[in-house]
């Protein structure tokens, strides 16, 4: 991708137009991949030898847990961009990640506890990973509160960027908690070093579900960012074309 | 309830919850979009200095 194209994306009208064209594709691809992932996860993949059928919760739980962290990392990326370049697009993208990220964290916690009851014998335990994930939810809620409580958007953007970057420290704590501490939560389902012991069909299905979830979250965040941008730029001439 | 039935119910709840979250999140975006469009329709003049009805602009 050309660097100039990325720079042009920071222009609000260009961002609005490009994301408007990308959204139907993102939504279509996420629906297609989500349907394939669900079908494969529920009907194609074999039953797990140790956990039985309930392991299939993993096809929802793992993607939501990854998205809860990834969306925060992306929000932090935009927070950093905003502190350097102060563009409206970076501010709205940072803000747009937060509600979807919070929802993904709620889903990760709820689906995890529903899986935990038959597998661990309890819905909740103050395990390192679970506790840091819960902390992530509180961070998301705190940032959403800051974003909505203060009227001056430009000032809030600065504050929100700094707070978002501070909260980033929690992400490696979640991800590496199973390495740093002795936890009830099992290790990584998939690893970059290829150390996963999952059957290839399970691994492929999980990757499809993760991709579907990522595309769906990207579409939601992008759609939210577009309308936040129009609201913020409503005095600019380009927003007139929105009604056309 | 057998373990398989219980597992099926758990999986169904997880899938439904996920879909519900996407519906709620998507609906909140559509609501925000409608509100923004409403504001734009009610106030089509983009530049307040060109608004002849604005008493502050003489």
C-alpha cells in the first residue's frame, strides 16, 4: 500500500468515502466466514477427547478474547497517532474501537465462565488471566465514560489518548499471564512457534472464526467512526455530500 | 440432563449471545447514524456566518 494513500486516509472526506466502499465487503466477508466457521465448528470438527462437546465453546470464546485485546491494541495505535498528528480520523478511530472492544471483553468473560463450569467446575476463579481480562473490561468502561462525560471533544481526545496508552500495559499481562504465573487457564490455543497440539481441522476452523470476528469488529468500528466523524465535522462543507 | 445436551445448550447460549452483541452494537451505530443525519437535515447550512437568520451575524 502506498504511503501517500495512507496519508490521504487521514482526510475526513477521503476516509468517509473509502470506508463507505469497504464496509459492504467487510460485512459480507465476515458473514460468509462466520457461517463457515460456525458450521465447521459445530458439525465438522471432531469431539474433543478430554472435554467432550463443550470444547466447541472455544470457537466463540477464543476469537472474542483475542478481539478484546486486539481492539485495545488498535485503539492504542490510533491514540499514539492522535498524540503525534492530531487528526480527527485518528481520534474517532480510537473512540470507535472502545465500545466494540468492551463488548468483546464481556463476551470473552461470559463464554469463558460458561465453558469453565463444566470443565473446571466453577464459573469464576481469581486466576491471573481472568482477573486481568476483567481489569480490561473496567479499563474499557472507564475510557468510554471519559469519552462521553467531557463535552470538549478536542480536549477529551488528548486525555483519552494518554489514558488509552497507559492502559495498554494490561494487554501483555493478559497475554503472558499463563506464562508468568501458575494459572488454571490453559496455555495459548495457537502459537506462532507452531507448538499447538490442536488437530489441523480444529486449528483451521478456529482461524476462520478469528478472521470472521476480526472482520466483523473492524466493520463495526469503521461504521461507528464514520458517523462520529460526520458529527464532529458537521460544519465542514464536505458533510453536505453525506445527505446526497 | 446428559452431558451432551448440557454442552449443546452451553454452546447455543454462547453463539446466541455473540450474535446478540453484534446486533446490539450494530443497532447502536444505526441509531447514531440516524441522529447525525437528522442534525444535518435540520441544519443544512454548513457555515454559520452565511446564515441570514442568525441574529448574531449582521
